[in-house]
């Protein structure tokens, strides 16, 4: 898990942002970026939005978030993508997505895909 803190919503409080990439006990995988309300109590944080969890990625196999970069109200996520015919899921693409806080949500602004194979 990779985390950062930044006031992305303009409310004066830093929002915790987590890049989550883990295998759960029931065999499912959780791969997404979670943004929490910086004003909620630490013992019961309120999720503002989850990003990229349902995104099939450029190869249709999903994305595995690796790093998060924050600047002002912009959130940048680098994720790995892998080909569907690779049983080991070895990544061959680095996908970079840019999001911006707008009207109460993070909206996608751009995507860059780089072949790293």
C-alpha cells in the first residue's frame, strides 16, 4: 500500500490517498486508489471516491496502482497493466492517469500508456 496526503478538495484539510494493491483472503484482488475525507475521524474515515478499481486498462486485464503523485488539486496515478495471455500477470505497460477535483468528484483528465517490455 502506498499513501500520500494533500488538500485536493480545497477544504483546507489534507485528504489521505491510498494506492491499494492486495490479494484478499477470499481470493479476490483489490486494486484501486482510495481517497478519504481529511475531516472525518481517524477511527472511521469516510471514503470520498475509489479510482481505477473497475477500469479494465488498455489490455482488458485491469490495472495495479503502484504510485500516487499529488499536486494542488491534481492526482496522478501510475499503474501496471499486463497482457491477457500471460498467466503470471507480468506487466508490460506502465499506465499513467491524471485526475482533477471538479464539482465534488475526481474526474479523469488524461492517460498515457508506455510499453516497458
